[in-house]
């Protein structure tokens, strides 16, 4: 179970190994009362996180499809950071504590 940075993921399966250009569905609930969820993606070849900010439902629920696209990302390791975020949708990343995923190269 992923329960980190004010978010509990309710997706049936969070990937541990990803493929570039594949779509992955995630869903969860923000448990802090913040109005946004911030989804940040990074790989070891990209210097900064690529961030998406989504409003959450009245109960804090959210769902999103995420893709590490090959035009932006590459490398061997990927990071997924999902955080509760306030109205400015800024959350302080903690990449060293984020989920690390392997990248499968076909």
C-alpha cells in the first residue's frame, strides 16, 4: 500500500517496472484536506520532475493516467511522486523517499 505525503493510493496495482510510452492508471485519495494532488515524474536522465496538478473530488479522491513518454524520459530508473498539494499546487519533493521504478526496454 502506498500511503505517503498525504496520499493513499487505491489503485489495485502500482507498477514496479514501467515501459516508456505505456499508460498506467492510478487512483487514490488525498487524506490531508488539500484541494489538489500533485503527480511528479522523473527519470535518471531528466534533471527536474515533470509535474501535473489535478483537483481532487469532495472526498479527496482522484484518478489519473500517467505516461513516461520517450520524447521526454529515458534511462534506467524512474521516480513517481504523488503528493497532497495546497491551492498553489506546490509540494516539496522528496525524491529520495519517492517510489523508484525500473524502466523496461523492449
